[in-house]
C-alpha cells in the first residue's frame, strides 16, 4: 500500500514529510479500528488517518477527535499555543479572501472531514475534561498531540490508561520538543508509575504500550 502524508493546503504539526509518512506507516502496521486523536489543529492528520483507515477497513472504523479550537477560556495561559498564521502568502489570501474560512475552526475541520462524516465524532473541548465523559473501552489507538504543559499531558495519559490496559497503543507527539519539556517529563513520569513500555520512534514519537 502506497502511504503518503498529504497537507491538504493547510498547516500541520508534522511539517516534515518523513514524520507524516512515519505516522501513517505506524498506524498501518497496527491497523486500529477505533482511533482517537487529541489535538487535531487544522484536521490534516485527521484526514490522513481517516483516508488510511478507510483503505484498511472500508466503512468499518471509528474516528474521534478532540480539540479546544482556540476557545481561550479552555486554554491555560502558560499552555503552548500552535502557530496558526500562514507563512505562505497564497494560503493566507486563499483562506482570508476566497474561502473566507478559518482553517483552525470546528466548521473548517468538519468540512475537511465531510467525506467521512458517518465515521467521525469531532468534539470541541478541553481533553482533560472530555476524556472523563467519553467511552474509551473500544479505542485501540490514540495519537496524543494536545496541550503540551506537563499537567495537561499527564492528566490526559492518566485518563487514557484504560486504552493501554486493553492492549491499545498511545502514540505521543513531540517527546523531544526542546521548548516543551513538560511533554517528555509527563510521559516519563507516567510510564514509570504505570510500569508501561516506552519506545521512542523517529526521534519525536513516544509509543506507550502494556
């Protein structure tokens, strides 16, 4: 299967092609049917994942995504905020004056994922609260790329423990991100406390398993 990460003319935290390709290859190897992404930003990774899961399972998959979509009341003042401004002036002009759409909005992400509207559930809210309210019993793969503050990451991981205990996988992004040391600190602390396995992949991803 030819697997290539596409940007869909939007911003993505996976700026390097090899990082996006690696993520999709990792997902393809695990072949999850119930996928959870925390921190979906412009929806680029979400769309790529849904395209891949459709190739693997047809319509027999579920995708859940959680993001605050820049509701500032939901974001801690010392949380790491993703850069939403386009460096490419053509993209800026397109979204500002032609599409007249904020690519980092709930409506915009839903439009990008419309092809898979029967398979997805996109939730607007803080993951630390949302994860307490949703059923995680069938989730078998989590891509964690939400808040980068230590407390945020640690709280998300604690709520996601049942996924690992059910033989699922948590793949955390930005493990080695120098300006967000809280991510690595939270992951290391969590796996030590839970006695879970930790693998560092492609120099940026941390895979947590039982």
